[in-house]
C-alpha cells in the first residue's frame, strides 16, 4: 500500500521544520557559547535572572500572538536557558 500523498506532504513539511529548528538551535548555542566565554573572561555571572524573566515574558507574549501554548513555550525556553547557564558555568570553571 502506498503512502497517502496528503499525509506525505504534511510529513515532509514537518521534517523540513524540524531540520530548520535544529539549525536555529545550533546557531543559538554557538552564540551563547561566545557569550559564556565573554562572561568567563570578564568574571560576569553565568546567569542573569532579570534578563531571563524578561525573555520568558517576551516569549510567552509571542507564543500567544502565534497561537502557541504559552506554558509550552515557557517550558521550552526554560530548558534552553538551563542548558545555556550550564554551559556558561562550565566556561567559567575552565577560565577560573
């Protein structure tokens, strides 16, 4: 039985979006690694809670505008922030 062409088209679009998301995340982490190195070199703290909260509020608003569940978007962003902070702490440890 051959695959449904409509379903195949949807799946191809999902695959393309997934690939784009991975590339975007990779670029984001390349930039945050540079930020971590900068913070380590200048003895700045690994995290900035006030910026993190502003970013979460901003992304929640964007999620609402995009008709995406803001709770999901916050969980996703918090996961990314935790990973970035972990990388920054590792950079600080390597520099210290």
